[in-house]
C-alpha cells in the first residue's frame, strides 16, 4: 500500500476507484464499503484507494472536542494495510484546506491530483468551505471533471446502521463487547507508559499507566484486557478513571498485566478491551481496595 500525504498520485494509481471519508474505527460498515470499492476496482482492472483526513475535521473545527477518536492515525494506517488497499491518501486538514470551495476541491484534488474514474462517498458526505458541497455537487461536476460518483450504502446489523457515532456511544457506556462486535475486532488503546506514583506497586499490583490522548473515553471502571508489546501478549485488568480512593486529579488508564513484572516505562503498549467488569468506586481504605482488586483479577481471568 502506497501512502500519499499530498494527493499527488503516481500515474499507476490514476484512473482508479476512490472512497472518501474519515473512517474512524474502520468498523464493519467501513469494511463493507472498502470491500465494495475493491470489488469495483477488480472488476474494471483499476487501482483502488482511500482518501481520509488528519486531524479528524470535527476536532479541527471544535477545539473543545478532545476525546473523540476510536483509533489513532497509526492504527488506521495498520488497518488499511490489512485491507490491502493499493493506495492511501492522507489529507492534512488545516485552515488553508478548510477554506477550499467545494468546486475547487473537486477540481484541484479529485480531478487534477487523483484523476479518479469512480468516486465513492456516503449519502451525507459534506465537503468544501463551510461544508457547502454534498452529493448533489459531486453529481453536478461529474462530466466536467471526468469521474462517476457512487453512493455507499449504510451497513446495518439487527436493523441498526453501524456508524462511528454508535460505536463511540457503546464505548462511553462501557458496552465494550457490543462495540467490539461492531468493530469486528477488539477496541485498542495505544500509548507510551508514563511514570506514576507507584501506588499499585506498593500494594502488590503494579500498573502501566497511559494517558488517553484523543481517544474516546470509555465508561470509568475496571475492564478485562489484553496487553501487547514486543515480545509478549498477556491478559490483564485495567482501570480507567481518576482513582477516587487516592483523590486522583488526572484521568489515567492503569493496567495490571498478569505474569509480568518488568519496567515498561516509555515503552509503547497496546491495551485491547475485552469486557467491562465494574464501575470505578471509592474505597474506605487500601485493604478494601486490595480485596476488590483480587476479585477483579479473578473475574478478568475467568473473563466474566
């Protein structure tokens, strides 16, 4: 898969099949769209690829939105690779790009740079300055800029449209098993292990602490997880929250990895969420907390 950061596609990727979208989460619905795009490309013996945006436009326009993403850019790229695209275009979404009119976007990006033959978007796709462009705009300029616009069909499961919005809702509610089914894989948070106050180590349960960055924040509480880092892939438990027993002030993801007692500071780890165990709560003292952690670990090991 060739990655382009400026949409200046090489000739071998011209006249291809292109889908445009944020693709946050790359869930079952996105996977269906990409399968359709690939099928169209294979049938017509054309290259196929995706155009996406970084940062996510909603976070660019509203700086108050800090925790929105289902996956990071690196995770998104890895998932695209697994789906075996021919090429991926990552558009830097900045002030200059946001001011591009809908027609100029079609002319400068779609026509002059990608030269795509087929263009897939969702029916509610909006683009261009002040989001004035839509599927009617794309249809209007089809002949002028030599492409065919196709509309992706929403993918449903149990009469519900699968969307990134729905998955974020499930994660926020702690319904991680449901979110994982919609993603068709476990939801994963990647991050660098930071130094904490080592309270977990002092009470016999050392943890790897991560900041959540721009990820959507799951329901505060304890989860059964799996942790991956170079060399091992181990089960564990994780707590997301403010550690009320210690009057914590900062939101942290703290993970206790079963069977590992290594210094992982500054290492990048992947925490896969498997199941919600219980809400976060404040305990009377450390003995009550230790007793509950033992129960949590037992439940996580039984995956209950």
